[in-house]
């Protein structure tokens, strides 16, 4: 059962919740169902070409020229 990250349009709060089956997420702050699921950053560990462990996260910037964590902003 996945834990998803949501944003409440009513009270502008960001929260995470465990969703089972077809449950509808409810904001824990205001109790409303007017929420949107966010794209969450995930971390992973992979092996480099030399067999070394390389740890990275999706929230890291893809280029050295911008500080954005959203690659859509710079086109990478």
C-alpha cells in the first residue's frame, strides 16, 4: 500500500497519507477532500560502471547551471 503526497486546495497544506484500494484522501488539517496528488521525489541506489554504489535522489538538479529541482523549468 503506497504512501502518497497530497496538497489541499482548501487550506494550502501539504501532507502524506497511506491509501488503501479506492480510498479517497482527506486533508488531516481541514477534513476536506479537495486535494491533489503531488509528484513525489524518490531516492534510489544504483551501481556505477566500476561497481561502486551511487546514491542519488530525484530531487537533485539535472544540470549545473540552474538550482531548480524541476527539470521542466530548464528543459533537461
